C-alpha cells in the first residue's frame, strides 16, 4: 500500500462521514466503548453492502487494509481543494 499524506486525519474524517451516513440509514451509532477496529470494520462492511466502495478480497481484509480503503473512499468524496488533500 502506498502511504497517503494526512492518512490519520483522513481516516478520522472518513469515520465521521461514514458514521453520519450510517445514522441516516437508521443505525443508532456506536457506543463510547467501541474500539476503532470495530468502527472501521462495521463502517467498511456497510459501505461495501451499499456498493459505495469496492470490497477487498477476503484474505486481504486486515485492519490496515480496511483503514486504507476508507481513506481512499473519503479522498474521492472530498472536493479537490479540501485542506486534507493538499
């Protein structure tokens, strides 16, 4: 995987946007005790289910790959002049 500039900030943004999307679909939200791993995996599966991102092969589904896929997804959603993409 290629290292992406501002990857951690983009991941936070991706999680926030995906959580907002999930709430719009009727999900009650995550509890404060849910780990980042649980959030990333749940949001990834929701976005794959809704065909908003391309699924990874099952043997490549590790936490780093899921995070990377969410980052790439949010990079495509943000406007080209967004501060996180500079």
